C-alpha cells in the first residue's frame, strides 16, 4: 500500500500540507504515554515508522521469507528482489551514478567503520592526518581515532563558531598535505546545522583529498544528490529515515570501492575460495559478507516509496514552518538558551534552561508525554566546545504539528517551575 500524497507537488507549501492525514500512517503517534498524548520530538534519534514500512516487514516474514542470493526457489528470488530492489531505490534516492556503488550496511556506524578499516587504515602512514570537525557524532570521530592510532597518524578537528557553523576558512586551512581524508556531517545531529558540503568537497578535490560525508541527519529532511555534492563517500542510516533499524548504506565512488579490500570475510562476498587463496566478488558484494537484514531492506524500499509519494518539497515546506514556529515559541521561555543558531538548519533544536539540569527536564517532560533527548548526543567534543555536559534536544519530523509544539512548550514551562 502506498502513501497518499499530503499535498500535490506543484502546491508544496506549509499551508497545504495535510499533516493530520500523514499522521494516520504512523500508528505509534496515536499512543498515550503516562496517560498523556505522546509528543514525539526525538526524531534525530530514530524516526517513527509508517504502516507502509511496518506492512512491508510483516509481509516479508509472512509471505516471502528466504535467504538472498543462495536459492533458486521462488521465495529466494522474491527475497533477493526485495533486497536488491532496495539497493536500486537507494541508488536513485541519493542519485548514485550506479547501483554497484551502493553498499548495503547496518547503518552509518558500519558504513564509516568500513571506510576507516578498508580505505583509511591501509593508506595511512605515520605523520598522516584525518580531518574532521568539532560538531561530529562520535561515529565520525572514534573510528578515525582507532585507525589513526594504529597507523601512527592523527585526527584533527576543524573549529566551529558560537552559532554552531563550521568555520569554512579554517577547515580549508587545515587541508594540509598530510591530510589523507576529510570527514564531515552533512547535518549536525545536535545543532541542526547544514554544512556547505559542495564547497567543502570542491576544496578537498582541489587538493586531492577524498571527502566522506555523514548523511545520517540529512537524508530524512532533504533530497540528497551525491553527484552534485561532489563528495567521495556518503554514509546513511535507515532508522532515522522511516526504515527499520539495522539498515543503511555506504555510497562510494567506484574507483575507491575497487581499490578497497573487503572488511568482513564470509559467505556471499567471494568468487572462489581455496586454501591456496580466495578471490573476491566485485563491489558492492565483496563488502556484504553474511546474511543481511533482508526484512529491514524490504522495509527500506517502502520507506523510500513513502518519501517519494510525500515529496521533499512538501516535507521541507512543513518542517521549515515547524522549525521556525518551535524556535520562536522556545525564545519566549525565560532563561532558555538555544544551542545552535546556524543560518541554515534542519529541524533540530538544542537548548539549555537556566537553573535546571537537562536530564531532569527531560525526565519530567516524559511524564507529560513529551519525548525529547537529553545528554551529550554522542558529541562530547561539541559539548566541550560549548562548555556544557549536556543539552536538551527537540528534533522534529514532517509528521509533527504546531499543536505538539504548543504542548511541548506548555509542558516545558510547567516542569521548569517544578525545578526552580
Ligand atoms: N552520525 C550522526 C550524525 C548521527 O546522528 C548518528 C545517530 N545518532 C550516527 C552517525 C550513528 O548512526 P547509527 O547508530 O544508526 O549507525
């Protein structure tokens, strides 16, 4: 079953977005939590799933379940068609030049580790460096630290300013000859900042330095075109973009994939195995050892279908309106400090409230039915930059409403009083 469009593509504006219709597709949004209507503002952590995705996973296990690529029987062909079909859809979703450049993974963490171990580690020499930024998720820091330490290389971080924007000139200055790879988030999971990836990619290419982009927080909100971005690697996690957990992808330029040795060895990634030596399958299969998350990728196919039906024009119009409204409402709260005020943002709002601990506020908000995240958001260096141990983060999705923003602000005003 496909989603009904919430608005027509030609009339994509916040005014015509039928959010109530869209919400009918998300069964969990009708839940109550602590006897209050749920307000789910933890979408940067993981998104909720539409029934189209849930149905696809359910149908996979009820009607099509078999392993991929290993069976000539009908069910095996159906499972393979769903899994390989998701690769086709993902390739189109990010405008990859070829489906063979799309490695299916369990998520961004695996995608980045694949590049760390298979691309970076064999190339790094003592004295080399990897450049990343202060605003990265640990998934785009720690793998680089691990392989850099093994190779005698270092990890450098480009600075940001108080508004939470990357200081592009400093990033470019840091692209020195010993830098063998640069790694940057497309969108920050804490600040919502959208980084100027095209410009960064251009500067990297000029110096012959490959650029990896962590697209985890971008793909749920904006159309991504890896060819237009001009990067070398693009990592995506599925569970933040309506798909099941344990799904994701690594896109890489063909020349990189061809030059990269396999990371995991096992079944399905070989051409021939002999004790005298094994030959490997071509990319992307040489990176996909073992049985993958087939049901998850059946759901991924449905998730992409859902985005296609809704259309990013409509999604962006509605999310833009929600971000502006929520930011304006939060500014009304005395003692509230926004963390991250970049000129270009996706709907992620981090903040602090004077006199109250972020975790205490999040715990009390939960009792009001409001799900937000508190903590360091797997971004310790960013917390260190702002000199705070934690922030509260409200992260919105296209299925959220202005009324939910009002309920969130009312709950925040209430719980703030309790802590004062
Ligand atoms: N990068 C960013 C920017 C993220 O927000 C996340 C998830 N919080 C990750 C990487 C890691 O994604 P996953 O755990 O799905 O691999």
